[in-house]
């Protein structure tokens, strides 16, 4: 019973996805109707070509009718002109529809990924997500613009030619169509196999994208450790796996053609035997026979194509399901029904019995209670794995607390509009994140409409103005992918300038100086002091020398606050903070 319910649920889910895909297609119904008109015209000209065989043979070759000799070539030219125009219209319109759908799907996937919590992006592989947006969506486009269009066109052609055949000789048509139902057996059977193997190919392509993303981003480490050959072998194994899966797909696709050829041969052989017998006995004219034979041969060609088209449809549907897997993913960070809006002013942040754990269920934070008054600095220290980053990531709701609450000015952050909450928070992380854009646009990332004077002021306050002026294009200089053209200190100061320009009243600094050398740290620390002024600040610090002036320091260990106080108080207690301090300064 449970299995039956699961199957029913899966069928309903697939039906809903088919409906959503159909809605995307039908949004272009005007162009689709024009394209179908072109397809109908193509089918009509194909049927007319088959029918014209009869007067060509009977009127020209047997009756030697000179009038028909003059008219028929003109008719044929006219038919092929119409066919060419219809073909152009159909192909252009369907490509337009396909590309419009691919754009919509890519937009929907990207928007959904942007809306999903950080935990989703961290759990999924970056390359796999990129593969969904590029490779999988492109298969859907091929299905819509090429496969579906060809299916409609060939179905109309089959209908037109069938009418011609029955009009010429309905008895022979019935006999010829006796084998047609068998032609759809491979259509269904091999189509299922293609969808299954195609899903495997798409998953393998996603794994390959993951490997490429990792090795391209980490190329410095690959070369530094001399692992080029190892990565080449890994890449080769991935491509070998894709090759093996694609061969299976090709085998499933290729098996349908011989079956269709055999069935088509049976039909043509029967027409020649039965039709030739009728001509010999005088029951039918040679023109009728050759026109009928031409129509049958032309008829089985689109029937054979339907099998290949079905293969493309199955690949596209498999890709569509992978695309909708992302689009339909629900975020566990929910917006309140009537969310509050935060005013742009200094804020008090409070933790009330906060517990937090990831999906595995183990609590990373346990019973966190503290108050950070507006404009004050809270420093968070402790050994790695203590829960420091997890704690500050709860404030902008990158994750939600498992139990307890975080309050801003007495309001639970889950009752505050997410956009409003995050507009009040600026972050500077240990790993400076810059985008492949100009210096100006990176600084103005949180405030794209900021005037030039404010951008320059932020750069000066972050001690970044001097090195920016040294660039050939100044603020218009591109920083490269992830800021690859800059040093660590330069990247960090641009990140601080970005936070300064946002001018948010709550500031989170996640080990912002731990990866810098002494000289760069000195400049960055000065910039941070400018940034922290008047803001409620959370500082995760590895180097304790940077937090001696903090208003409050807490020591986290295994998810609990084990000590709290200012620098002098904690040293005097000779507890965990004192041990950490002594470890860093014992050789100085």
C-alpha cells in the first residue's frame, strides 16, 4: 500500500512537471500556431508531391498530354517554393520558442539557487549546479525546438500522405497499414531505455563539471603539489564513464532504426506485389501504382523519424526532471506572513538559549545566551570547530536556529523580512570574495547606486585608495576572477571598502585578518577600526592581538560559552582565554 502511494505521488509529480513545461511552451502559442501553419504547409506540399506522380506518369508518359507537360513543372516549382518558405518559417519560429524557453528555465534555476539557503549550495556540487543550467537546459531546448517540432511536422506529413493513399486505393492502403502498428513498438520500448541511460549521462556530465571547476579554481595547488598527472587520470576516468554511458544510449537509439527499416521494407514489398498485380490485371493505372508506391515510401520515412525524435524527447524529459528538481526545491528559510521591517539605526542583538545543528542532527551550538548592545563590539574566540562561524551565520539567517531565538531590538529575526534583515548587516570574511568586475563595481556591490564621491571615500577609509590609483585604469580596473589580480591584503581592503559603503549598522568580521602578513594586517586592521565605529560588531578572531579593545569577549568551546568578559578580566581569570593568549604570545 505504501509503495502504491509512493508511485501515485511520483506520477502526480511528473504530471505537474509536464504541465509546467507545457505552460512554458504555450506562453508562445502565437508563434507556435504560426509554426504549425508552416508545418501543415510542408506536410501539404509533401503530399502534393506524391500525388503529382500520377499525372506525370499517366498524362505525360502514357497519354502524351503537352498541356500537362507545361503545367506540371510549374506546379512542382510552385510547390517547392512554398515548401522552402514554410521550412524557413517553421525552423525560425521553433528555434525562437526553444531559445525563449531555455532562457526562462535558466533564469528560474538561477533565481531559485539564489533564494535557497547557503546550506543547499554547500551540500550541492558547484559544477553539478552549473551543469543543470547549461547542459541539461540545452537538452530541453533541443526537445522543444527540434524534436517536438519534427514530431508535429512528421505527424502532419503522415496524416497528409495517408489521405493521399486512401484516396488512391483504400483497399491497398488498409493492407499496407497492417504493419504500421508494429512500428510503434520500438518507439515505446527503446524510448524508455533512452530516458534511463540519458539520465546517467547527464549525471556523469555533472560530475565532470564538478571536477573541472575544482581543478580550474585550485590550479595553483594542483601545480604546487605536482598533481597534474593525477588530475589528468581523474579527468580521463570521468570521460571514460561518460563514453560508456553514451555508448549505451547510442545502442538504445540505434536498435530502433533496423526494426523500422524491416517493417518499412515489408510494407513496400507488399505494395509492389499487390499493386503490380492490380496493374497487370487492369484494375489500376501505372500512374496510380507509382503514386501510391511513392506515397508509401514517403510515408514510412517520417514514421522512422518519429523513433529518433522520441529518443530526443526522452533525453529532454530526463533533463527537464533534473531541472525541475532544483526549481521545485523549497527553502527552509521561510518568510514570516507579516514580516517586520528594521529601521536603519544601531541595533541591539540578543541570543536566547540558542541551539543549532546541521542536517546530521548533532548540535553545533548549545544554549547560547548573550546580549550585544548597539554600537558595541563582541569578539568570539576559541579553537577550530567550536561553532564560531556557525554562530554569526545565524544572524543574517543563512541558517535558522534549531531551538531558541535571536532577537534584534527585541524582535525575533524570523519575524523580520529577510531582505530588511540582511540590508542591516555587512560582512567581511576570512576569504575575500570579489567578482570578475571593476574595482568600482566591487566596492559598490552592496550599493550599486552610490555616487562616485562615496565610493572614493570608502576606498580611502579602507586604506585602498593609494593602491587603486596605482592601477592603469584606477577604479575601472578589472580585478579578475575572485580578485585573482590582487594581493591578499588588497582584496581584503576592497572587501572592507564594500562593507563601509553599505553602511550597515550590524557588522560581522569572520577572521578578516588571519590570512594576511604583518604589514597587510596592520593596514587592514586600521581599515577595520574605521569600519567598526558606531556599529554593533561581531568579530571572530584568530589573532587575539586584534581584539584586546573589544567591549566583550566570549570563548566558545564545543558549542558552549565557557567564558565571557573583557580582555583584562579574562586574563585575570587564567582560564581558557588565558591559555589561548599564552600560546600566541609565549615566544614574544
